C-alpha cells in the first residue's frame, strides 16, 4: 500500500505543477488591453495649456494662455469686458460628443472658429488661432 500512496502523492504534485504553470498563460490570454483614450491638447507659446479627455463633454475658456473650465452657457457676450480684444485674448472651446471645436474667439480673423470640429476620426489638421498663438490637437494614448 505504501507504493500506491507515493504514486498518488506524485500524481497530485505533478497535477498541481501543471495547473500552476498554465496560470501565467491564462492570465495573459484573458487580460484585456486598456482602451486607448483620446485627449484634447491646447498648446500655446509657453507649452501645453490644457489636456482633457475628448469623451468628457465640457466648455473651456482659454484666456491669455490659461485654460479654465466654464459653465456650459458661457459666451463672449456673457464674459462682458473680460472678452474685449483690447483686454484679453479669449477663445471658447467646446468638447461635445467626442468632438472639440473653437466656438467663439475674440481674435481678428476667426479662422479658428471656421475650422469646425476635430474628432477622434478626423484629427489630422489642428485648429489654430494664430492671433492668440494657440493650437488645438487631439492625441491618442
């Protein structure tokens, strides 16, 4: 009976070793890769001004090279004298439905406003406001 007991212990030991050796492979197989995320990045003359997720709807005021999250109803008119071109450089960005656009600006040429939306499917050409010196891009990470 002693030989059968040793065989049984050896069998259990080998079985456990086989199971343990497959655990790393199973973990790699079932491991889900993190989804890539898209980011809205606003860059200015002094570097990065803002980096926010493209999938989080919000409105931002970029004033004199600084970003601030704003109420969803903010406009240049609602900013009053703060939006006068003689006082500040102001751009209002809106992130909505996985797209970003410059919806208002107090710059002289309005190219940034007329460029439309950037999305995660069409982000090859950035939105640029040359008078204010900002560039809006989408980056995947």
